[in-house]
C-alpha cells in the first residue's frame, strides 16, 4: 500500500512507529487517505503477533493533527443532497468506530505530540493508551468544533469528560477553549511532558515497560472524575446551570452547543460504545442542519481561500512590502503601523507634527508593553519591533517606500494634498493605498500621478484585533496594485476581500443599514431596548445603538450630509436622518466620544440606554414582537448586500459573506447575509421583503437580481 498520509515503520524492539504526514497538506488533517491507511495499520498491528505496540507521531513540524478536513465534511456530508440521514450517521460514526478499534486493538498504543493538536487530533490522542507531549507552552490542544457549528464527532464529548470530569471538560467543548501541555497534564488529559527530542523514546519506553492496552473507561469499576449519573449532586448542579449559561452565551443561535450538552448528559450514563453512538447521532444532526454547513463554508473553506489570495492576479510576481509609508498617525494609522512592524516591515509614520507622529508610535509601545507583561514576547523582540517604526513630520523621510497607506481626514481636498506631497518623494513604482471608509477611490485617485497604482486598503478599528481588510479597486486600478495590496495583507496576517468602487464601498455601505434601520424604528415609537436586544439576540456583534455610539453620532451625521450633497435629488431621506440630526445638532449627543449618545456612560459605571429617548420618541401603544424587529434589522442588511452584488460592487458571494462577518460583525451562525438568504429561501425572502416594503417604504425594495433568482429557482451558492 502506498502511504499518502501515515508512514509505517517497525523498529528493532518490534514497536511500530506511525508517522502522520498527509501528502499535499501544510498541516495534517483527517482525510480519506488518512482514514484508509489508519484502518489498515490498526489491522496490521492487531493481527501481527510480533508487533508489541505502536507510537503515533507527526512528520510535520507545525502540528500533530488539526482535525478533520472540513472540505471533505462539507462536500461528502453537509452539501450532499443524495445522502440520507442513515448515510450521514453511518459516515459520521465511521471515525468513532475507527478510533474505538484503535483503543481496543489489544496492543498498547502511545502518542507523541510535538505541535498543534485540535479537534480530531485530540480525539485521536485520547484514543491512545498513553500520551506524551513536548515541553512547549505554545502547543495548543483543544476541541474547537463549536466554532464552525459542529460538536466533537470522534469521541471528544465522551472521552474528555471521562478523563478530566464533566464540569471541567464542558468549557473546552462549549467555548472551543485550548489547553497547554501543563494544563492537560494537571487535568489528567495527558500522562507525561518531556523535551521534544525525547517524546518518541518516552512513548516507546512506556510500551517496553509493560504499558497496558486498556483505557480507564473499559475497566469494570471506572468512575468519571468529579462524579457521574443523574443522581450525583455535583452532576445535577452542573446540568441544571449549564443550559441557562449556554443560552446566555449563544442566544439560542448555535444548536451545536445544546447538542454537546445533550451528548455529554446522555453519553456519560452509558458504556463507551453506546455513548459514542449517541455522540455520532448528535454530530449527524448538526451536519444535516443549516448552521454548521453555512459556518463551515464561510468561516473555514472560503476564508482559507481568501487567506490564500484567491483574488490575486496570477501573472504578477510576489511583491512583499519592505518599507511602508503610513500617512496619518491617529488611531487607525497607529494601528496599521503596529501590525506592519509586527510583520517585520519598516514603517515611516508621518503626521503634520512630530508630536502627533510620536503619539502614533506610542500606541505600538503600549501594545508591546502589554505583550511583554503577559510574557507573549520578550523585551528584546518588543524593542526590535518598536525600532522599525520611525515617526516623522517630514515627507522626505518617505523616500524609498514601496507601499504607502493614507489615513488622514475624510476630506477629498486634504487627501489630494497629501497624495501630491507624498508622490513627489516616493519612487514611481510605489503603490499608493487609501484607508478611506466612504470616499470613492476613483475620485481620490485623480490626485495621483498614476491611477493604475492607486488602490483602496480599508482597515477596521481596532486594527490589531479586526481580522479583515477590504481592498477596493478604482476604475483605473491595475493588477500590480492589487497584487501588491493582497501580498501586504498576507504579510500582516489579515483576511482580504476584493470589491469594486462605490460610495461607502461594500462594508461601510451595508453596515450602516443596521443602525439606520434601528433609528427608523425608534422614530416610529418602537422601544429602543427591544430594538437593541433584538440585534444582540440575532447574533450581531453588538446592538445597533451601541455600534452607532461607537462609530460616532457626529460621524454618522457628517456622512449623511456628504451623501446628500453627492446624490442630490437621488438621495432618499429616511426617518433616521431626523433622529441623528436631533441627537447631534439639537442635543449635542455625539456618541461614546463625549459620553452622550443613544447610551449614557456614567463614570465608573455600566452604560445604559439614555432615558431621554423616550421623551423625544414616545413609545407607540402597540409594540412589534421580537421576530418582526429582528427581521427588519437583518433583512435590511441582507438586501443592501444583494444590491451590492447586483451592482458588481462585490463580485462573489464568498467575499460578501466573509466581509459581513469579519468586517461588521454580521451574525456568524448564518454564514453571512447571502448564505442567510439561501437558507431562508430566495422565494420566501423576496415575499417577506415585499411585505416590509409595502409597510415601511422603499428601503425594503427587492433588487431585480433577487427577483430573477427567485423566478429561476437559483441560489447564491448554487445548492
């Protein structure tokens, strides 16, 4: 048999060494080759009397095993319309069955772990009889399946609680937490920590020393640490509180969390073989649902494609950024300088006064000092990173930059002046990017010497935490600028989407519909508390009023005024315009920046909805229900995304959904706005939007592309 995933060797002591090195993968994953070869190796180990036992290790430096290939899961199970529920259960149970055959093969099996061990990787390790892990605090071990809407499906919900106790194990599954080797050892998940060069020998030594081929849960008097059974007071208490806590965290949007609790509750009362079938039943239910397939597709499969620069022009050579000119040292510019220096890029941080530029550099110093205090990096490395940032007020210092990013005042004339001053000193080959969030790139590019080298590079705040960068193509932007921008985004380890030019581009334009529709409802007399809670419980990152305060009511007002001026008679006024104008112009409420907005921000206390809203916008006698308010908030955003797709602002459903979730915090459980429309059904979505438009106005008008899709039975993802 040709080994494409697991190499088999037998040493002089007749101990088999199974080295996982999945062909064609940068990181080991469980794919069809892995499954086929592991099954064959288990049969050989079990049937060959000369083999004393086996040690499983990795042939890759970066990880032991990162779990199942989600592309395989998505294609073979989640998106397989031909598969029956019985087929899906059978396929789901096959991995559980395989790992169970490993731990019952009659030979002692040890595992030697030197890197990342997640999902199916940890489940494989727990199926082995002895676990040795390298002495490296950077090694992460965990069961993160909940993050893509799944439950651990290869024994994780059954073996982890049997090793460390139910109460201790639940957070690792419900929150997708990772554990370090030391935490795993203290919890009984692993048996030994050793220097990385010794782990295989330690594992072999355990076998030669008489290691037993039996798991604790297969012993007659085994008891789960911390208690088990429905009558144990500790367990009763755990399962009484866990559902309420889970509901609070998930807002009932993630069925996998309930499935994990159910699998643990039912399974821990059963023998392991029956318990594994219970787990596979719940795993199959998630695969057959809508949440897991949508999350896997957007948060894993399509995000990975974006990270690998699927939109990059194929004919352009790699263009890494060596020296970045950062124009503007405010919060955004300081953040961009930080992430660039963290990637090893030399940064010239320019502002109109040296004092301002130095403050921008101090932002990096604050973050680095925090990292040092938390022992994430040492002082020497922090000093080196900080040394890469040069604050200045002199444009001449930009000489030699191969990429420039501008983040100055949102004013066309100011940006034009900065562009001309910069291009007077940088090389003609330098690519120029603007971080503008609303002004059309094609208009800003008019100030450039070469519009082909002008591009939008839009970051999100705070830059060091937000994972997305929106790349905007102006009418004349060339492939060289696109390739350069994408290569830079990969350098700083962000996820890019590529969109075409328009006012507000894609993310800003669509995101603003969320607080806009909230203000429309406020003006109608809908309770602001109801509106805010509906946004949160729909799965949005924050409520619409909280996010408007964060963005700034002052900024919302000025953006609205600029949009009115630009569109003229084409501008469609909404009730929210009056709300924003009243709060800002009449009442001086600018948002969080002056501690007065839709919320009040008491010093040292918790923010709360401003009671004065009720004076200016009295509650209507009849209030809509939660479902209706949620529908208005979510459908309004999804409609704008569909319009952007129709207008070719965003050209791919994948970029639309990635941008929505990672850019403005659209509910991850949906897979994104276009995935949400597909899940609802295009026909039903169009019908419900028509009803909303009839009652609330043209903001719910359905774009023509959706009507055509409905008529033709089409979906965004073709399934």
